[in-house]
C-alpha cells in the first residue's frame, strides 16, 4: 500500500517505519530530520526490537502526491497548516487517519475532505525523538482505531494493516467515545503534571489533594463525554484509570515533556475543545475550565510570549 | 502604653517602631534580627519618612512579661507556637491584636485567652525585611481594626492608638466581614500569583483567562463570606477590587514573595480555613478548593518537601 506520513515526529516515524518494514511503500513528510533521513534512513530504537529503515523523506507533500492512506501525526498545535500539508496526498479514495491527541481533529478533517474516509487513531505509546533520524520507543505502543462515522468494517481494514505489521491494535465502535475515554486520562494527568509544577504522574497519585483533583477532572470529563453521545460508566472507569496510572511510576506525559522542552502544549485539543463542547452541551466543568485557563497561561509564559 | 510585639517581621517591626517613636514602651520578640537590633536598634526605611528607633529586643517572651497590648504579627504558618509565645505577656486586662493574614486567627486566640480582649488588625501595606535590623516600607500602610465580639468603642481605642502615631486607620464594625473582604482580594490575587507560574498582579489583570478565574474566585469568596454573617455586595465589590488592582502595576503579593524566597506560604489561613468554612456552611467553592489543593502542593514542592 502507498502511504504518506504527514508530520514525522516520534509517533509518525515509529508507526510509519513499522509499516515500511512490513513492506508498504511509505513516504515521510519531514522538516527537522529531512537531511539525516535522506542520507542515513530512519533508526528506530524500540522496546520491541531496534531496526533500521531506508526511508523516503520529503520536504513538500506535492512531491509525494496521492496515496492510498494518509497518516497525519502532526501535533494538534499545527492543525492550522494541516489542510495544506495533507491535500496534495489525497486522491478520490484516499483514507485519512488522524494519529493525534484530543478532541475535534477528525471533525476538522471532515470539513476539508468529507467525512466518509476519515479515521481516528489513538496511540498509547511512550516515545520521543533523539538525534535527527533516530526515534526512541520506550514503552507501550497499542493502537485503537475508529471511523468518524463509526463504519466498523472499514475500521477493521485499517486495524488489520497495522496488526499485520506486528502491532497490537483494537477497533473502537465509536470514535467519539474512544476520544473522550482517552481524555479521561489525559485531562487529569497530562494537564495536572504541568499546572502542579512540572511533576510526574506519581506525584499526582501520591498527593491526596492532587489525586482528588484528578478524580474531579475525570468525573467532569465523563459527564461531558456522556452528554456528547458516549456511554462511559463513571466509577469503574475512574478506578481503572487510577489502577493503570499506579503501575506507571514516574511517568512523564507528553504534555509535560513538551513543557520542559518549552514547546507549545496541545492545550486546545486536550482542554480547550472539551471545555467548549461541554459548554455547548450545558455540562458544568469548573475544574476542567480552570485547568484550561491555568495551562493556557503557563504554556504562553513558558514560551516567553508573556511580558 | 506598655506594648509587646510578638513576631518581629516587617509588619511587626514597622508598626511597633511607629508606636515606639510615638512614645510608647515597645518590646520586640525577635529571632533573626535580635543581635543586630540590640546593638544598633531598628532602622525603618519608609515611604512615609525614614527613622531610627533604639528598640528593646528579646529572645524570650518571659523576659518581656505582662503588657497592656500584645501585637501578634507572626506569620500564620507559625500559629501552632503562638500561644506559648504570647502567654507570658498576657495579664488580666491585656488586649491582644492579631496583625495577621487570613481567617480563623482571632478564634484560635479566643480559645487560648478568652474572646473579650481579642482584636484583629488588617494591614494594607507593602513592606519587607532587609539586612538584620532594617525594614523597608515601600507603599501603602493603612490599618483596619475590629474586635472579635464587634465592640466598636473598644476598637476605636485601638485605632486611636495607631492614629496618634500618625498612621491611617479605620474601624470595621464586623471583624468577620473585614477578614472576608480582605480575602476577596487575597484569594484571587495572592494565590493565582503563585499557581499561574509566579507572576505579578499585572499578569493576572492582563490575561483574559486568569482575570476570569480571579472573578470566579471573588464571587465564591463573597458567597462564602455572606453565608458566614457578612453582607458583601458582590458586583460593586468585584469592580472595586479590579479597579484597585489595576492601579498597582507589577505588584507582588506577599505570598508570591514568600514563594520566590522558598518560604512556607500562608496557604492554610488564606485558602484552607476559608474552604473548610465554606464546606461547613454548604457553599460550593470549586475554584477556591482547587486553588487550595494546587497552592498547597506547589508550596511543599517549592520547599523541597516532595520527592
């Protein structure tokens, strides 16, 4: 299959390289790593086994052209430029998979390209970029897929593609539910890690006050999700999130890593859009809205945008 | 009048020295500055005019003994040791004035010494300590007094004492209302200055999100105060607080200065006690409670108490 990876950060490179190693014809749109990958290919240092891929890297989407599948793995902070980067790779039957965080991305893609061929992917993975051309895959890696219009058969087709490349995959019957369910973890843990002074998930778990804030944020997220066509069962889901997080130790969510590297945070897709959707649905989310205002300010302060 | 100042930080030294200069017999209980003040007296660098006072300084309250008026200007973080420090200076008719921040201090004093002679003082002042024996009084300085049982005549007596020393004073008809009204400023501005990343009041005023959080915190504080015997008129009070703060420029609340100096924050008297009182009165204060949990954690993280 001819595949384009738009946004070749750690996640895009890791999964694109796995598909390339499995025999697919994968084309990577890159900025920072372009020269290094053209010369030396992609080196994946992975907990599932290291490997090297002589990858095809491009500076312009036009040079890739139409493909069968576009995997968009841009940070959501770059959503404004996504349409222009994706469009040259879209043919009449091209599938578009958003391997991105938070809420509202697939809906934007549908505005630009129609809803029929839009898929969402949720990557449960800990990975980061090293030297140009090198990606470090530290742990986890499971993928969950869904279709914007919840077409299960077509979602299975996407999942099979990644499963055949040796990845652990599953199919979600509802994209909106899969997105909100991931937010039930991301909204408390990714954002408190920043607003509580740049700390890991262990600090949140061990402090009674922060743990209670995490619980309140989960309960609000579940209420907003359920008003938005989900059927999330609050108590068992909260328990599951706490139990999973307890096994993670000193885990740094990607938002914390971005913060420590003074990169722009995915505040809008992880907090802003959920808060706006809750408001539109008349669900009170005071803790989530407060996190949104604090995290948004801290993000701009951290990047030197506030004098 | 024979006066003891218990807790000779910037506020205790500044007001004690003004009373000493006015002819009163003032005795200062000190730790850090004891040797310097015994040798060289107190030097007050004040926006109202510099002056020097050959002050009487003590390491133990027992060496001061009973006085007519005790001014307790300890930080509320030292409330646990206040009883032992104050008691040697208390005679049968001694008045005790709490020149301290936040809620609940006078009530603790009443448990120890009876309610009849307990007064509260609210200092609207910007001051800090310099080298040992030196105090810098940068701006403001107004004092508001009240009696724990709201005895207006006796409150006027305390206010007259300070007014005769050249200070701007006023008498509040209700101590609980005066305390809550000051919290309507302190809860948003002192605590957001810390949780929003160590910023000044100007940053809070200029950011739409933080300003809205400040407003929500004021509204909750007013609701809790009104459930606690106050008659605070929300809209004009919020407007007045914003208007006053707009004139302050890059003002650093004392809680922010404490935070930057890695000293313990007055979280319990400024947030903890108001949150507990609101809960006891069944007033919902989600933003205030969230600030409490975040500020409490940041305080301990900042002082190296969290691993």
